[in-house]
C-alpha cells in the first residue's frame, strides 16, 4: 500500500466518523450581535461566536448562515482563526480544525477550510492553505499555494504537510 493511499484513508477518516447523533441535537449559537434578514434567509452572528450542536463546537469572530430555496443550510465562519471540534463516532477521540475561514455547503455536503488550514485527529495532523472534504463521495484534498513578496515576486511554492504518528500499543 502506498503512502499516498494510506494518507487518503487517514484524511477521509477525519471527517467521515463524526458523532452521528449530533445532527439530531439542537443548534445553540451565542454571539455579541445577531442580524437576521428573513427576506434573504440569512443570519449573521458576530463577536465571539460560539456554535454548539451536540459534541460539535465552532468558534469564530463571525458566522453567516444562509438557507437556500431547497432548505439546505450553508455557513461561513471567519476568525483569526475560526475553529471547530467534534467527537468521533464510537470513540473518545476528537477531530479539531482551524483556518481563517471555514465554509460548509449543506447541499453538496462539503467542508472547505481556507488560509492557514489545519485538521487534527488524535495525534495525526494535516496542514495546508486549503483543505476540502466531500462527505458524499468521501473525497478529500489538501493544497497550498505560492508564497509571494509584497511586490508579487514568488518566494517559494507552498506545500501541504501530513504528520501521521504510529499507534501506541
């Protein structure tokens, strides 16, 4: 089995085994301010935002939740960083992530982490400028861009990093 294949299996497991009972729990959102635009089906929470649904906790500076015409929810959480933490199904382990922006597409069941993205499960870690997971197709991708100077001169090609620690027995 190649390292790339092992890495893909590990990365898919980051998102695919989240606590299933969480989806049946109520969503509680605390923030300093809440703006609701019913005509556009958009709610904007700002200032020390904390969303909790079962074992899922999302923290950020701003959270925007939009419901489309089909009833699917789409959310964008921003912060320096914005973070999430969720218990894994059938385990005492947690998955944790952070980025400057995290987007969730409820229709396509995709999670996107943008800028300084990190996802950690147990002792394993994936780092990149962009991390995406498609829960429907169980497809994951991590990418990094190029680092540039203020004048636009390219310094170095960005790289992703996976740190996979052996299980302790």
